[in-house]
């Protein structure tokens, strides 16, 4: 198997794990406010822990 192919699979799984930790991202995609491609691009540039993700956190009103 090609090493680049394996790398792509690993990165894809890392992004999926990230989304599982931040399920609120799903609502942005389903409402059409964002795309998975755009979230992936942000994630690949900034990583999991950047402050950029704070604007996508659920507010108390959304949790209720």
C-alpha cells in the first residue's frame, strides 16, 4: 500500500475523531452555514485546540 494513501486515511480518521469531539459542528453543516470541506481546511490549518473553534461552541440556549 502506498504510504501517501495510508497518510490520507490517518488524517481523515483524525478529522472524524475531531468532529466526534465537537458534534455542534454538524448543525452548522446541516443548516448550510458551513461545509465539511471548509471545516476540514480550518482544522488542517489551525488544529484541534486553536481558539478559532470557540466561535462554534454551543451556547447555553442551544443546549436547552
